[in-house]
């Protein structure tokens, strides 16, 4: 054997010892990444996979999880609850994952989390914001995002204080996420003395909103708030504009945080001026600078939930390594009593699995079809 081999070998042993892992254990440990990999919301699944894979690559170079290399297993739920349950069962029974980054749609995360709970699997959702995700007493369910009852307050206050909305139409997509967030926003508006002039639902997959736009026009609404995702938000805002309601302000949520909104709306001219709520842009944080630069160097813009998924995998790895165990419950207990440094800054969780600090802010889309974080209102 060459002297170079010995040097590399000793270096590997030294790194392994520093990380507290065995240099001789090199099996794979599986982590599921679940979300809409196909269908209308596939952009979010792609964000999840890109973020999780980038994090896995870095974590594996540093020793992985308790000495084992992370292997990601994708689970496509297409934002369909029944499919989410099937995916969860497959990840638990067939793939034997020890943790899950996912799901995306709250209507999927809630039933899937029951499967993981029964199997003793820890899960962290980068993007499911419905309060019920963490309100059911499941000890190994976490979020890397805020909740609708936090996001709805920010949206409602912004509509009243900044947009000066007097007549607000609140629309939702009838899904767990969209309706829950629309209801939370309507509740905050009412609390602030602006009772919505219209509360209406539309159906996911629907593209013709002419009847709804007519209702909005009849109310004299000066602001339209939409709780839902970009496949419906895009056509809705375009049809509002095409109906001549150019002065009506349009606001939505973190379900439209993707450049795909421009495509579904039919062009940047229709999304120009659209407002949305989302967590403070992680791309602007000092902790994410190196990672963001690496993404961009490889030709990828880490938009939307990319860094949320990255941070979720970091948290899972920290939980398992901190607990010195690959059991979900052990990792969950560790995470609830220790802060974790992530690409999105230091994160702390409460007993429910919610972040102790939520950082929702308002963004606005511009004429070039790009979104930008606005300064927080004092």
C-alpha cells in the first residue's frame, strides 16, 4: 500500500472520530422526500428534491447520519390525499425510511403523518401550514415553516394597514390548506373591523372563473385575497385583470411561491403587483450565502421551498446524530430540547413540533415576473 493511501486512511479516521461516528460503518440510511413530484404542483416537489439532495450531499461528506450515508427516496403524492397515504405506507413498509422531509399540501401531510406516527418515523414538513398538522398530539411531527393562524394575521394586517382595503373578497380553493388560510385571514380582517364582502370557494383544476369574477365585481371589492396554490391563482388573477378590474389589488399566500405562477397566469404582465405572504427570504440570510452561491453556480435558483427542504434534512440529521440513535422518537425528543443551526439560521421547536419563532413577511411580484421581499411595516 502506498504512503498516500495510509495518509488518506488516517485522515478519514480522524474526520470520523471528530464527528463521533465509526469509520467502518458505511451502510445507507434512507430518508423519504414526499410531495407533488408530478401534476399541477410538481414545481414544489422539484424544490423539495433539489434542496434535500443538496443537503444530503453535504451531510454525507461530513459523515452522514450516525456513520451511515443518506440515501433519499422520493415519494410522489401529487397533492392527492389518498396517494399520500399510499406513499407513506410504501416509505414506511417497503423502503424502511427512518425520517421524511414532506409532505407539501396540508391535506396530504395530515393523513400521511398518521402512518409515520404508527411506524415510529419522524417527519418534518417544509411547507404544510395548516394548524392541524401539529395539533393532534403526534410527537414526531415537525414543521420548518409557520402556521396559517400566523400567516393569516400577517396577511390580514397588511391588507388593512398597507393596502387600505375596505371591501375585501376572500377566495379559497376548498382544500385543507387554502380554505384554512383564507379563513384565518378573514378572521383577522374581521377582527380589524373589515368584514369580507365575499367569501367564496373555487375548485382545484378549474380554469374558468368568469362567474366568480362577476361576483367579485358586484361587491365592489378593492382587494381580492386568495387562499390556495399557483395553478388556480394564476388564471384567477389574469381573468380579474382581463375583466377590467385593474385597480383591484390581489394578494395570496406561500402556495404561489414559484416562477410557475407566471406561466399559469399567462405572462408576467398579469402577476405584476401581486402580493403574497411567505417566510423571510432565506436566500438573504448570512447562513445561506455559501449554499445559495453553490446552487447558482450549478445553474439553479434556490427559490421557494428549496432551502426549507435543505434545512429540514439538516434538522433530521442533527436530531439523529444528537440522539445517537436512528429511532424517530429519540430524534424528536432531541430536537425539542436542542437548537439546530441550519441554512435558514438557528431553529428551535416547541412541544408540538412548531417553530418557536415564525417570520412571515410580505412579498410583491414585479413586471419581470419575479418576486421580492418587501420591508416589514413598523
